[in-house]
């Protein structure tokens, strides 16, 4: 039965490790959320490791500077794993070869050191998608014709970010997961690297064990996130406890005019995807 704790401190006796989503929980792409960062800092000081688990398509080492620039303190986390980390293992499995890279120039770091050439939908061996080329302007339908060519050729589509949308300031921006959905609808084969799929959780739990200095008790791991089909489903499929941050990307559906959570609406959001969370809260606070 899902409960609605007042804050993270109410759960401190039940868990040793936190696997925490990033975008939508501790920042919105423009600025950090001070109360959420404070909650994670206090967890790390009093309980145990906080491993950030992000669907960012870039390697974790390259995303740290972004967290710094948004004001996320280093004290709020002790480990960091991204979808980009998981994607690199998939790219290596398909190298050498020619890849159609879909995504903005800032994600080129993902391919550094890979034995891969750049191609297009007509001549590539497979696709690697980190997002839309210009996510402030484009929508998935802009890619339909090119993706149809690739699907007809039977190209594998490696999705570096399963998120469909992400909150950037007060806007929702399409992500690689939206293009993966379109590609599948055209008959293409898709492999996902990040949440809710297992590879990123294997990496995150291994990082947590390293930080703990002992094996992780999965019954004492708490996943935190605001995405129903990524964070909640990922925890659900891994049989891990989950604290659902209901005021994230689904906020308008879960919060009343007074800013308070509507329990029935929270249950409806989760039931619609046939997943459950152990706990739910509006924003992450201590």
C-alpha cells in the first residue's frame, strides 16, 4: 500500500541507499531545487550513499559540470550513473561500423574513443539517438521520413535516453525516447540503455556496493524519481522500493489548486501504466 511521507527523513530507518533521478527531482534544466539537494545531502551525512541515476545520454563524467553550473552541490551525491554510461557498452558491441548519430552536437562526447564512422539513414549500419538535433524547435514527426528509410533497411536503433519528454524550465522538451517510439511504430527494432531498463540499474547498484564497501541489500534500496514510465516502472521491474515525486513532469495531473497532492490522482497515474510506488510525495524534501 503506497504511503505519503512528509519527507525523506520519515524513511531513513527503512533504507540504506538512495538511487535518485536527476532532471525533475533535483533540477529542472535551468536551476537546482535547494530543498531536494538539502534532503539528499542530509541523507548522505546521516544514512548512506546517494547514487544519481540519470537518463542523460552523455557519460556521467561529462554531466558533472552541468550539475555544478545548475547549483547542485557535490554534497548531494556520492556516485553518478547515466544512460550514456550504459549506451557506451552497447556502442562498443556494434563497433567498428558506421552509425547514424541523431542528437545535438553537445552529445558528441558519447562517441569519443569509439571505432565508429558517421553515416546517414541511407548508408549507416545502425542508429544511435541521444535526442533531437534541435529540441527547442523540432518534434518527432520531423524525423518520420528518415526513420522510415532506416526501419525499412532493418537498422538497429540504440536509444541513449528513454525519456519521452523532459521539463526544461516551464516547458516540456521531446527526448530520444519519443523518437524510439516512432521508430518502433514504423517497424524498427529498438534497444534502450537507460531507465526503466536493467542495464542502468546494474551499474547503479554496483556503484552503491562500491561506496558501501559491501554487497547491497536490495530490500534497503530506495529509488526516487518523477517519471512514471522511467523511474517508477524501472524500480517496479527491478523489485526496488520507490518514492514517486508527483509534482515533476506529471504535476498538473497529481496536484490540486491548493498545491497539495491528490492521492486518487497519484494512484491513477501509476495504475495507468500498471506500476506501483512504495511512497509518494509532492517535492523531494527532508
